[in-house]
């Protein structure tokens, strides 16, 4: 079995070998812990930025979200389960461009002045699912807003004022914690969209399912791989000298991460689109194997 894209390269056809397993295994550092220590100079910078640029950035970001809200509200009217019209109406394409520009301005105001994009995003007909890793922060929403792809997220998010409207616009797949059958319904909905022949927007899935500190890739959950369709792996990197981005179960809190990140003069992010991964017949029958092999490619 081989990878298809701009070039071809060998890919594992069965379970990860022992040597590969050691390379994929978490290092001595706990991937769910992020320790952030600031030097005296960095603390002085944060103090200066808190009094100067931080409030301006926060206000601009809030204004951008408010500006995007009416466009997203109008465009998201109608039943969420209805298949999008093909091709999209002109006014919807205009709204899509406007929202992308507004969201990009919001990230720019937050210090993400330049987003480095490597590789080429596949068409929905080539890969209906984009698998992103490592997942380490709510700033991972940057590629979502740049592409306006759908995502899988908890149903409670749609009730958040303003943000919930923006979420509904990208036609996410909602998971309900109160519905015991929600997992099966989510998988069925992902399969339905993935096998629609490109009629639905691409679905961005973070197969790790939780945030880590990016020291390794933890085990991928099989949800994105159950449909057995080609996926495009996408690697996220934040090559900053001071890591204020990472948000794990033990470490800085969400609001502290937001504050410290907005207090940096410049924040770097890289998004790399890898070649589309087409599963073998064995991987189609075994989603866990499919997930493991894609994880191996992304770890490399």
C-alpha cells in the first residue's frame, strides 16, 4: 500500500514495527503536562504588553467576532442536516470570503502575523476528511477558520453567544454528551458526509481527541478512519521560543494562555498538508490499524 499525492512513498501496511513503536512512544516527559517558566526579561515584556498592546488586541479580536456574527447568522439559517447546494450560491461564496478575511484579521490582531502553509490542501473529492495533529491548543482553530471546514465538537458549543453562531456556520458534526447513542450517530454522520462525493465541506478531525504538549503523538481514535475513505494528514507546529500556546490538563489555564499569547509581539504557526493517504483493503476493515498507520506517517 502506498501514499498518493504529489509523489509516492511507502507506507506501513500492517501494525507498527517494534522500532517504529519505540520512536512513536511518548518520551520521558508527560505529554499532558505543560510547565511554563518565564525569565525576568520575559516577565517584564508581559507586564509591558499587558498595559499597552494586550487590551487593544483583545478589543480588536472581540470586534472581529462581532463583525462576523451577522454574516454567519444569515448564512447558517435553515436545517443543519440539509445537504449544501452545489455549486454554492454567489452570495454564500461572498460570505465565505468575508468571514475568512474577518477571522484572519482577528488572528493577525492576536499576533499571528504570518501563517506558514506547506504542501497543498486536497479537494473534498480527493479527501473528505482532514486529520490534524498534534492537538495542543484552542489556537488550533486557526486552520479551521482559514478553510471553513466542518469539525466534530460537543453540542453544547452551539449555545455559546456569538461563537455558537460562528460554529453553526461551518456545519459541524455535533456530539451530545447527554445522548448515550451519540457516538454511533456521530460516526454515521461522518460516514454520510465523507461518502457524499464532495458535496459536503471537508471535515477537520483531531484524532488524538485531547490536547498534549506536542512532545509525541498519542494514540489516534478510530472515528475519522471508520468510513474507510482517503484522508489528508495535516501537521500543526508552533515554533515559538516561548510556548504560551499549549493548553494541557496540567499547566496554565485557558485564560492565562490567552493572556500570555496576546502579550507576545509575534506568534508563529505552521500548517503542513501531507499527501493524501488512501487506505488499503486491510485498513478499511480495521480502522484502528488505519489510524495507527496515519499516525506513523504524521510522526515521521
